[in-house]
C-alpha cells in the first residue's frame, strides 16, 4: 500500500467505532503514506455527526495524534460536511474556523429526508425523478465552491435503487459543473460493502469523470480500523482502466499528486 492515501474515515467522534489512534495504527500497519480523518459535521442535529460546539475537541485530538505519529505516517485533518442549499454562509464559517487539509462535501439529505439511512421514502417518486433531485443537489454543492472533494458521488444507488431510463445526460451535465468547480471526486470503496455492491462512483461514472478531466482521490469510508484501505487493489485497477494515472493529495487545502 506504499504511495497511497485514505482520506475518508470516521472515528468515535461521529459514527465510527474506534479512536483516531486505533485508526492511525491500522493505517500504519497497512503501509499507507497518509491517513485523513473526515468525521461527519452536519448543521442538522443528527446523532451520527459532530455539532459545531464539538469541533474544538476534534481539532485538538487530531492535531495531537498527527504530531505523535508524524515519524510514521502523515495524518491529514478533513471533515465530511453535509451540503444544504441556502446554508452556504454557515458552512463557510465552519470550514474557515478549522485548520483543515481538505473538506469533503456530501449529500445525505434530500430536503428533510436522510436518504442514506432512512429507506422509507424510496418509491415515493420514480427513480428517475429521485436521481434528478439528488444530482441537482450535487451540482449545487459543486457550484458552491465550498468543498475540495465530492463525497460518494453516486450514493443515491446505495440501496440498489436504479433509474428507469438511461440518465447519461444527467451525469454528463453534473460532470460539467464539477469540472467547472475545480473539485476532486473521491473513489470511495465503501460502496462495495453496501447493498449496491459497487464503488462510489461506479465504472460508468469514472469514465465520464476521466473524460471531463476531473481528478480523483482514493478513500474507504472506514468506520472501523479493519476497513481502512479496503478493496484498494481493485480500486487501483478500476482507476487505471478508466484512464487515471494519479490521485490527488491535500495539505492545508493545497493539492499534490501521487502516481498510481
Ligand atoms: Zn457520507
Ligand atoms: Zn463517510
């Protein structure tokens, strides 16, 4: 695993099952160059995310662990921040208050519906309409310019819910906005262990992203030390097959690259 990073991981501070220290030790064992934390931060009061009042504790713990293990691995400080349209100012205030290496912008809500945890509203609309609503939010998140990385780009397929029609035009349009925003997309291997049994994004999406010249980084969405860098070998194979030869790294919101 030399020369690789994992930038999407969760600790006990949000909905992960382990401390930062246990996660760092697992990343060292796997031989990663860098591990980045991205605990959930959400403007809505949900149990799986930190609220603004908890942020200083997270900063303190991450900076401490970064220093402690600096001779063995590079620890990066990120957050996975929920995007809500119209809340750009509040989101920007949170981002600017923290010494972050990167910000992952994710969608877990459509309106008030937490669609990646609560399955009750699937079927309320046609799947095509659901996908259109979801990708409309993704485009707004990208256009906001708030984030460095788009989180699990096609998470709307999580429960193996797929569109009725060919929505390639929707993906092309969304890729155009992401390209313009200058954002990076993560290849999140966690999707392989969800009902959709496929990375986020999947192969079709990755080809579109590559075609648009959109850079990618590599993540596992680990909520447990055992999940760090999961399925990385097939992820690298898929990236190469899609035309990618490098992944993006982040340091204080500046970018670097690693050859794969
Ligand atoms: Zn997420
Ligand atoms: Zn996550």
